[in-house]
């Protein structure tokens, strides 16, 4: 088989593991909110890499930063410092630090620990919380517990799937890591009941992404903040998907004026170019990690820092967040109209982010995504008859309108007798 044959997608050897069921489209190039497949057909990308592409495909400033860095140095490992490592940490601490409980003026009380993937950031937060629990809180060895939510998604490592309640993510990967207590998402009384002297952290998504963009009741995060502060338990917000502009704010926690102790960031931090993640938060907590206790060959590498710095620069202007807020208003109004017209069972979300429920009698989420694909729009089902829409925050109002019209058309088609 020629390289070209492989690239065009036909013929295809069955050498790729089957851990995904992608939609039948083979992307060749992309720019902004649009991708082009190997046959030259264009699609509006309303998934945006599960929020990894908040700034669209190949944002010029991000590509520039990457290309410039490719000509300088790309990897040192953490055995040596490089000249963008501290600037990146400082810039991210300035942007996100004040939004955490580590915030003081200019984020001086905050620290940044760079990693690569979202799951690694979550693992880092779990390890940090446990070590803080033993070293600072005096939890007896081996007894630390962390309270998590039903419907959570935090990644795919063996420890993280140990507290997933999605059977596909969980089953067959035991023995599971102990030390997690699951309570219903959005129920602060259940969290209070689950917290005891062994509890070192409450770890939750401010808005649950993979669960179908589930926004908790307004009082939930403020009550979590109050409870965890009173019990000296760390509040850890997994903002890997919700953070960095998606909800119309830099962090989703800002929606409720809540400053968590630790925040995990990922996806959009890499600008859609490479995996970049980080834990940001209280210096006195992250300081429990000392040389040798945690690390990553690639975490904070020069290329990652160059792109990450450019991402922070974009967010520091406040423009992506403002766009998500402004476009989000018309976006949710149009989705509500689709619910009103009986084309959708439900639509929820915040900013430029929505979970849509189709009447299961009309089809699965997959059916809807295939109908959208046929109309030149990319989206992805989460589970059952629910799909998620997360356009790049750079999408134009006209393109978003086009995408929503395609959605209306696809829903009308699914509702009609076939
Ligand atoms: N946390 C959340 C909230 C996520 O949505 C995801 C990915 N969907 C992750 C963690 C894991 O990120 P990654 O796939 O980069 O490991």
C-alpha cells in the first residue's frame, strides 16, 4: 500500500486498535472552524476537539509560536530548565492563579505544575491532595479519601476509571484504586455526608462535559466551597474541558464566584497543536511535591510552553471569553427554540457549549451526528441520544448560524416519517 493510499483512507489495513468509533469522515486539512476531508468536502467543526480547539484550527498566533519554537529548542526534559518554562508558569499563574484560592495580587500565592494530558493533570491533583492530606492534615497512612460525583469524566488511567460509573470506561480494568467515594452530582448534602476526617479533597467538574454538558444547580459550587473550607478539605475543580473560555469565563468556577484550591487544565491549553495540561492552585498545597515525588519527561517542554504562553496571551485579552458569552446568548436562544418546536427533548449548557437530548424514539446521538455529517457539520454523541456541541470560540456568527440551521434540518429530517 502506498503512503498516499493510506492517507486517502482507502484501501486500509486493519492495524489501528478499535478503541474509538469515529464518524465516517477523514480529515485532511483544517482552518479556523472548518475542516476539509480527503475528498475536498468542507465541514463546520462544532466539536472543536472536545474543547481542545477553543481557538479554532491552526490559529495564526498559536501556529506562529509553535513554528518559531521549532526553530529554537523543542525538548530538554525537566533535567534542565529552558527559557520559556518559568515565563509560562508565571503567565498561567497570573491568568488563573487569582481565580483560585491561591490567588493573591498577580497570582503570587499560586503555583503551576505543567503536565501533558488532561488525565495526567487529574492524576497530579489526586497525588497532590493525598500527599497534602498525609503531610499537612495528618490523615493516617493509607486512609486518604476523595469525594467524586456520579456521571464524572476525568480521564482514562486505571486510578481515574476506578471511580467512573460509566460501565464502558470501568468494566474489565479492575482491580480498582481504592479511596474514592461517589455522591450524586449537584447534591451538596451528599457531599457533606461523605466527608469525614480521612477526606482530603472533593474532585468534580464544574460543568460535566462527557455526561452531556450538565450544569449543576446554582448554589452547588458555592456550597461546596463553603463546606470544603470549613472542613479543611481541598476543593479540586477539573476544568480540563470547561476551562479556558468555553463557558464565557476563563474558568467555569467564575460563573459562581468560586475559587477552588486546585484547578486542572488541559485541552485548549495546548491550542489544538499539542497536549499541554497543568495543575494550578494554592502554593502551600502544591509545595508538598518535592523533587523526585512527581514528574513527566514532556511536562513543560519548550514547545508546549511556547504554545501555552500564546494561549495565555489570547485569553488574557478576554476576547475568547467575551465571544463565548455573546455568541452563547443567540446559540442557547436558538437551541431553546428547537426544544420549543418539539425537535429536541432538551438542551442545556452555558457559554458556547451545549448538550442536546434527542427523543430516543427518533434516533440515537450517533444517528443525529451522522445526519449532521451529511449536512456538512461535525459533532459527536456523548451517550444514548445525547450529543454535545462545542464550536471553536472563534467561530463567526454567520458560520454558527449555518451550523444551527443544519442542526434544525437534521432534526426535522429525524422527526419526519422515513
Ligand atoms: N477531565 C475532563 C473534565 C475531561 O473532559 C477530559 C477529556 N474528555 C479529561 C479530564 C481527560 O483529558 P485527556 O483526554 O487529555 O487525558
